[in-house]
C-alpha cells in the first residue's frame, strides 16, 4: 500500500498497517525533519523494523535533493539477517511501484569469520585466528614476497578483487551475508573486502553496534560515513552496557604471561632486523621523529584495530622521544608489565582513581602519562615495521597497550579495580585488574555529534526518561507506544504467594527457604498440567537455577513435571543450549509439550523468540537484579549518583525490570499470538517496582491480577486459555480498528486536515 504521511509518500509492502506503526512513522518523520535524535519504545511483535525501514527509504525517495544514508545497527548476526530479509521485500515492492529510481544498495557487514570464502582461512575456529589467517595471505609485504617467489601462499579471492580494481563493485540490490558470499564465490572476489569497500557507497548499511561504538573498530570502518546519515540502534535497551564494555579492559595473570612471550618474540625480531635490514628500523624512527605516526594511507589489508581512545581524544603530535627506538619501546612495555604484575599480587580488593594510578606508574615504573597515551599507536607502528602477520598470538600485548592508552587518556568516568579472587569461587586465586568505564555517554558521544539523527528504539525502554540522562543527550522526540488489540491476548499476572499462602520471593534471605522452593515447584507443576505446548521459565542466575532444579529433583517435583512435559535447560555452553532449544522446539511441534529453563541475563533472554506455540506462558521466578556486591557495579552506581544524580536504588530497579520485561516480551511476537506472563515474586506487587515495566504490559495488568496465589493464578490461566480458543475478528470492529487499510488512512488524514482548518 502507499499513503501520504504529511509531505512524504510512504511505500509499505503489506496491504494493512497497524495504527501504532502509523504513529511510529509519524514520530520518526518528525525527528528526521528536525534533524535530531529520538527515543521510541514500541511493543514487541508490532512490526517495528518494517515501519522504520519503509519510512526512512520512502523519506529519501520523496526528498531526493538531500540523500540520507541509513546505518542500521543490530546486536546479533541473526537479527541482521532478519532486517535485510525485510528490507529485500520492501525494496522489491518499491521498485515495482516507482521503477528503477527506487533502486538502492543495501549491504550487511560482519567479521571475516562470517564473510570469508577461502576454505584454508575458514578452517580456524575462532574469530581472531580467522583474522590472522587472512592477514597472513593478504598483508602487503606477503604479497610483495609472493610477486618475487610464486611459492608464497596468497589468497586468490583477494588477488582477483585487487586485480578488478575500480570495477569490483556490487550492482544495486539488497545483500545478506549469504548473498555476499555467493556473489564473491561466483566472481572470485573477496566478499569481506568488497563489502568493506561498498559500505561507503551503500544507501543502507546493516551491521553490529561495535562498528559504531567501539573506537578500535569504528575509526576504521565508520569514519567514511557521511554526516547526513540516520543511525538506528535496534533492540537498544542495553545500549548503555554496550558503551561501557567498549571502553573497559581487564588484565589477568594469563595476559601478563602472554605479554611477556610477545615482548620476547618482538625483541628477537628486532635483533633479526638489525642484522638483515636495519634500514627499516631507521626509517620508522625517522618517520616517528617527523610526527608521521598518523596512519597515512595504508593498504586496506594492512589496517588492524585502531586506537582504543575516542577520536577527539587522540593526540595529533609526534611520538615521545623515549619510545621512538623499537628496543626502548619494548623496554618501557616490560616495565609496565612488571608493574601490573606487582599490582595483581594483592590480598585485598583495591579501588583507585585514574589520576592516582597514573602517578603511581610514574613513580614506580618511571613511565609518564604521555608515553602511556602513545602505547597503542607505537605498538601498531612497530608491528607493521616487523611485518607481523599472526596477530592472534599478539592479543595479550595488544590488551596491555589498550589499557595503557585508555589510562593515559582519561581521568574522569573510569576507575581501576583490583580483585584478588572471583567472589563466586573465593578459594581459587584468580586476580584481575580491571579498568572499568562507568560513563556510558563517553562511547556514544561521537555518534550523537557526528550524525544528524540517531534513533534508539526497542520493545523495553521504560522508564524512558532515564536513557537521556544515562547517555547524556537531548532527544527531540521521546515516545512510548501501546499495542492496539482486538482481544486481550496478553495476560500478565503478579504471583505473591503459594497455595499455602506463604509469600514467594528470591530475596537473598528468602531464596533458599524450602517453602519458597516448594511453592515455585508447585506453581510450575500446576501450570504444566493446564497450559498447552511450550512454557519458558526464567531464573535470576545460573547458580540459583542449579540449586532449585536440584532440590526439585530430590523432592520428586521434577519427575511429576516430566510426566506432563519434557524439560530442557540452558547452560553456559552455546552448543549445548542451541541443541536444547532445537529439541524444545521439536517437542512443542509434535504436541508432547516442553518446559525450557533459562536465565534472565543469559543468551536466550536476549535474542531468541518463543512465538506461537513455542511460548504460551513465561514464568519469571524472582526479580533479576545484578549481583549487587560486585565492585564494578558499586563503582558505577557511585559515579551515576555523583555525576547524573541517579539514585542507586532507582538504577538497580530500572536495570532489573528492563531485563524482566525483555524476558517476558519473548512470548508475543505478533498480534495473532497470545501468551501469559507470571511475575512470581512478592516484590512485583509494589508500585515502585511495577511502574517501571513497559506501558504495553502495564495496560493489560489488571488490579485483580496483582496479588495472586497459585490456585488463583491457575484459575485465571484456564479462563484466559478458554477465551483465546474462540474465533475473533482480526481487523477489529469499527470502533477499535487494529488493522488499517489504505482507505482508513486516507480518511484519517482528511479528518486531520479538517481539524486543522476549522
């Protein structure tokens, strides 16, 4: 269908549109007109992605004089593929309606591991070794050697791509990772470097958050992007955590030992070069004296990770004299590694600000702040000079230089925390020194400043007013949409006590109480006998899930549950969990029914959908607070309180409830779907906790469902399932339309015009 939205003709690939999609497009268009940033919360399963894509591509078609590029960031490769599939459908429809003028180039970009087509390189199992394998075949000095000696292995795909030169381009169209690999194999070109090259010309780019937020990657891949771009962070409820991880580094004993090995190897290489090719080291020294440490124009295959500090904080001056010579630099790094090793050797937890930490490095290791600042760039230059290709072996020294550069660059928003043991296993000494960033606004600030519109959107952004404070920006539009439904297909309930009237909760002093464990078991047992198909249970942590499943097993509850449905459990191993999920789906498909035990902050809670019969009920056992004794969390809370005046309790509750909402939101994936949500903890009945859930869940939470016991919840569940089994009108009656056709939209816009006129 096609319709007018103010001054834009929107091409939408389906015959009907939800009212909230229309409202979403309207708000998004206003943000684009104002050239500002916006925060939009839209319920899960209401077609957020297609609304976003069709509005922004139609906006570009309607206003060809100022072409806008769309940079769409997702969290997982799976979400990226889904987005590109939606975009392909939309693109075909737009080309059919408008003709060749609507043709665009849309590219998905991922790591070499997901795009490489060279079987020799792909044989490596992890990402770092695939990157190093690629570098061994494509680095400029390897190719120079291969030109003289044909026995030196190179990558034929990269060679073909280089030979094609400027004719190596992608024709217009939408390319998923699979399509890129297929296109690369057909033409004999390397898909990874082709995609990297095409990103700057594409109208739509879909890639991971890190490519914009992590300075090491962003300054290589995203520096070409025009200012006239719209950046969309989808599923962005955890965006503050992604920003913090991008600027945090941790150093362990293994890192120290690995760094020592790296330094020894580099010293041997330097000695070798002194004997065979001393001119290279001299040339590097002269280049550093002239202050040409800046990258210059390196061939694309030589670029490695960039400086970990944000672009504005990188010094544009010459490298300090004491680290210009390669052997002097190695000596400085040795002293730094020795100092860090000494700091790891501690009995107590230590917390320090960066200023005191830098001054103690200065007094004990004799390394000043400016030298620290240049560690990363100097290491980079040295690795190029020494022609090192197996970068995966040098990750440890890279981590140390990362750490040094960040410590030397920033004073505020970070702290150093040294912990002698992991608190979950206090008898095993495993010291770790962490540089932890507390300020999420640091990593995202360059994105807000560089691009004209940044859209942060997700199904759970409540309370929405906390995000501008955490990320330190002013949105021009900030809206939360509700779900328009013809029938109440969501049934949230708060269960505060078992059928024996004992309160249930995962509060620390109550969680191991046998009464609570028994009541949770009884609740699940009653539900598996009444609810058809799939049930998903979320626990607050892996250790709590293990404890509860063990005690259910001993008391025989688990055996009774197994008589009704099969039980599958998420573990910390990705392969095991994937297998468990596949079998869970099989059990639901064949009608046997299944229960899936999962963890609120695990893998499943984030990206896996339990739509249709895969999830008819979600039980959230407890409130998923973070581990509140964690030193890093305490330091962050203190920083938030002092800098942004956010109270500890408010932040912890907000964080726990966005996680809970994310878990229960997995059951509804479209409006034809239906599902129940049980919040099993007495704390959810308190208004200050409950009010932080998203509006689209709260609007269905009736007062009568706020303080239930197990038998009352069972009664409500049976009633609800009986009601859902009745046929219903999908489009909605005249009063409450939930599917709008083109005529409805035209009537709406006429009514709006009349209102404005009179």
